[in-house]
């Protein structure tokens, strides 16, 4: 039976450290603030935005919410971002994705000042991450590295397989594992004989978004299995991994819920703190 990698424990430790630093900054007259923009009323996005507000408040970060109508134009959204870029009490800016179809996501991400881009999606930050000289790391992959470190799981020299190549999870995950000297393979929907590749993984990250995708026959005995998937099945949250069967053979496994999910928010808080420190010369 696998050891559970508990994201709630790791996330609590990070939030605690962030909260202490936020308090110290406050005692030095420096507030920390995060602006979160939501366009439209996607129910999942509304929950994420509400959770981010709650998490900010819990660690003493001021949360500014901008809940915009679905009909908001791209120009109006970019105008709001430009005004937030120049606000001193806003250290981080996050625009909840996905955006309505009439808005070009890349144009919106590009409008966020790289210094306030706490999601690390802006082209400049993506480039910095690739060369390994970065200010912010994208929250979900960075949170996964934190989990591995917390549980003392060595990455160097390991065969790491990432299933999924999105800009927000798969690609940066692969880059971070490579920076930590993992030998990385990226798989996607066109990969042939996927199970042959995944069976070689010492560390296997599934970021596909399909419930029941990763089965026992795709996993090497003793492997570390990280389940990024957040899928709804009959209203219930589940990952990509068939937990009951895979947990019998994996060495370590993240559950859903309670694995990668809590890490994403705590890394957002950490990035917001980093932004505030950098903007105040700390
Ligand atoms: P995405 O943009 O839809 O990417 C999914 C990836 O899976 C794509 O690269 C796709 O390949 C690949 N894929 C699809 N079917 C496949 C198959 N049969 N075999 C191999 N690869 C396949 O999704 P995402 O934004 O990266 O998110 C992935 C999952 O993580 C979702 O469930 C999302 O909700 C979740 N997520 C969780 C968190 C968290 O905090 N826990 C954060 C972000 C995302 P192609 O590129 O070839 O299409």
C-alpha cells in the first residue's frame, strides 16, 4: 500500500510561513495585496476565486476582487489590468482562466506586469523559468515540487514522466523536474504506447483531466504517482488516477481531493508575498 502524500499538511506549513512573513512586513509598514479578476460566471471558477479570497484573508494578504460581467470586452479588461499594474497596494494580479471566448487569453496575460504576474504565465516569466532564472514559478507545478521535497523524495537521476503538455501544468512541470536533474519524458494525446512509457516512470505526474485515466497496468511498482486531475464525476471531485488500484502498487501517491489542489493556492500566496517583497526592495 502506498504512502499518502498529503497536500493539506504541506500546504498548511507553507501558509504558516507566509503568514509569519506577511505579519513581519506589516510591522514594517508594508501591506501585501492580491487582485483577482473573474469574468463571467463559470461555476468552477467562482469557487476557485472564493477559495483564493478566503486563503488570502487567512494569511493576512488583502484580497481585491473584480467580478466582471460576461459581456466585458477585452479592451475593458486590459484597461482594468493596466490600472492594477500601477496600484501600489496591489502586489499580485491574477485573471481567472478560462476567459469567455471573445477575449484573447494571451493578450490579457501579456497585459499583466511581469512583476505582478503571480501565476507566472506571462511570456517573460515563462522564458525566465525555461532558462532557470525566475522570480515566480507557476503554482501547480511548484506545489508538486514542494510536496516531493517535503516528503524527501529525490528527483535527481529519476525517470520522470509527465502526462499532459498544457502551458499551465504539463510543460512547466517538465521544466521544473528537469531543473532538478530528473530525466524527463512528456506524453500527450498523440503519444504511442503510453503505458510502455509510464511503466518506466519513477515519478509519474498525470495532468490529463480525465477521471479513471491512469490505471494500475500503467504504473511501475513503487513509483511516486502525482495526480493533478480535477474532474467531477456525479458531483464528486476525483483525479485522473484510479486511486484504489494504483495505491496498491505505487510507493507514494497524492489523493484527490487533498493532494495537489491545496498546494496550488498556497503557492499563489507564496508568489504574492514574493512579489510584495520584490516591489519593496526586500
Ligand atoms: P489541458 O490543457 O486540457 O491539457 C490536458 C493534457 O492532457 C493535454 O496535453 C492533452 O494532450 C493530454 N491528454 C489528453 N488525453 C490524453 C490521452 N488520452 N493520453 C495522453 N495525454 C492526453 O488541461 P490542464 O489545464 O493541463 O489540466 C489538466 C488537469 O489538471 C485538469 O483536470 C485540471 O482541472 C487539473 N488542474 C488541477 C490543478 C490543481 O490545482 N490540482 C491546477 C490546474 C489544473 P494534447 O496536448 O495532445 O491535447
